[in-house]
C-alpha cells in the first residue's frame, strides 16, 4: 500500500530534512511541504471536495508551523478531516506534550532531531489508522462525522455600542438563508448578546455549553444549536453573562471550526468588545465586517478597533470591510473619508438612516418580519451580495459577487490576548 504524506513545515531547513527522510520510506509518496496552516487547510479542503479517498493518509505538522499554533491546527484538521492521521513533529517529546497532542487529535508524536526508525514507525501507525477509518466510513457506520472543505466565516463587529452590529449580522444571515445557503448565526457578544431578543427566540443551550467539550461531534453541536423557523441555525450567547468567560480563544476556534464544517456560511456577531474569543473568530474569518455610524465618536472608535486588531495581529486594516450605518447624503462624514481615516475598505453601499422603518419590528423582537420595501433591509441584503454571502445559480469561489474580495484573508495569531485583555 502506498502511503501519501503531506508535511506542514514553515522552516525551509526543517522542510528539506523532513522531505529527505520521507523520500527514503518504503511505499511512501510524500507531497511537497506546505509552509503554513492556511495552506495546509486549503490543500486538504481542495482534495476533499470529491472524496475522502483523495486525502493523504498522513499529515506531519511541525511544531513551529504558523500562524495557527500546532496543537490548534491539529485539532482543526482532526475535526474537519477525521480520516487523516496527523503526527506532530516537536523538539519536546515529553509526556505532557504527548498527552496534549493526543487530546487535540494527533495520532503520534515524533521527537527532533528526526530519526529514520521513529519516523517510519509513527507514519506507518498513522497510515494504518487512517486506512481503518476510511474503511469504516465507507460502510456508512459513521455517516455523521464532519467532512468536506467547510463553509465561509463572516464576523460582524461594532466600532462601539449602538451602531447596529447585531441588526446587521442578523440581516446578513437572513439574506444568506433566503438565497438558499445553509447558514448558522452565532452570538459571540458573550455578556450582552441580543440575537435571541431580535428574533424572539429563547433556548436553554448556548455557546458556553460547548466551551468545555473537547470533541464537538455533530450530535453535540446539534443539541446546542436552535433551528429557527427562519431557516437559520442559531448558537446563542449565554443568558448569564458571567458564563461568557468560559468561552476563551481556544474554545472559540474549536466551536467555529465545528460550525464551518457543518454549514455553508457562519455569521458571527462579535459585539463591540475585544475578547480572546471574538478576536479568534475575527482572525479565522474569511470576511470581517466592522460597522460604524458616520459621526466623530463612532469613527474614532472604529479607528481604535482597527489599530487594536493590528497590534494584536488579529487582522490588517485593509483586510477589513467597513459598513457605514445610518448614512444620509447630508452627513458631513462620508464613507470615503471614513475609509481613509481607518484605512479600511468601505463597502460600495452605505446603509441609510431610516429607523422609523425598523422601530416596530425591533420593539416586537421580530426583525425577520421587516418589510421587503424597507430601504435599510434592501441596503443590507445588497451588501450581503457585495460581500459574497449569497447563493447564486452559478456560485463558485472565483465567480462570487464583485465585493467578495473586500475582506478575504488568511488568519494570524492572537496569542497576545492570553497575556491580557483589551477592550
């Protein structure tokens, strides 16, 4: 049996050394090393489109891979591609790291410097495990495991409170669901989430119930998600705000990874405060939206938010889509000026100031009933199309709507948040 091996190694010298040893293994078919976590996940997603049989049996993850840390990357690969055997390569081969790697879903740990015997043994064991899993999947015994390349993640963050963040996120999700996309809406405003209030939903489960679970299976996820009559799958913020502290950046990565493996689109309301959880979500997002209003205080807050993201290496300003809410032609601060001040990319369509259209449905907690003639709704649903969130008859990544490239980027580390929170 030929064993296909995909190394993920950022350091060129380490990549050459690993490739040399892999080429000496019998019946091994090593691929060219991928340099970072984003390339690895993209490669696996592309291979998994047709069948899990196209995936490599073994993935080697080097300890210094980035921008996503090695253990978190292993967890995401194990979750999204459960038929791939992942092996960690590290200079620390002690029991503590071994236990952590196994908890993350690794099938083995290889110490540095590499030895041929250990490499051959770990690769063979991981490959045999992978073959067994694929045989099991082929019989349909585990049909509900996560498979496939995963959907897109869109985060919606407010420059400050009261700019319309939650309303924007809800309308984006409703537009996507109405277009035919299987959509999840996540409330990650962990202490003050209002998604449930806007949609008149009360549910006993919340995102906090997933925080301590190492293996979020489809059934576990389904138990925490509320399937709303609007067609949205809702993962709500905890009713008790203090429980929001249970959702840290690692839990957020795990939860978002599980969601994107089950839904075509995941829309996340990140609120207005920077926490480890929502910063991780913004970092992972394919599209990050920042909402502001065209007034001095809100624009200053938007600039402060963008600068904080850049300092924490969460996201670059130019990779952020700026949505200007409550705009009118008489407003002194226009979207082009806001984009220049914040160095973000303003969307082509601002959202008009027309609260009278919204007041009845907002007060009733039924924003899904907003009239189709509403200029606010029309603007937000058009924006959803501009950002590439809607399903079209010939939807494909290369043919998304014109604004789809506004804020698509690769992820970066948010480890500095673990040393102290801002916001």
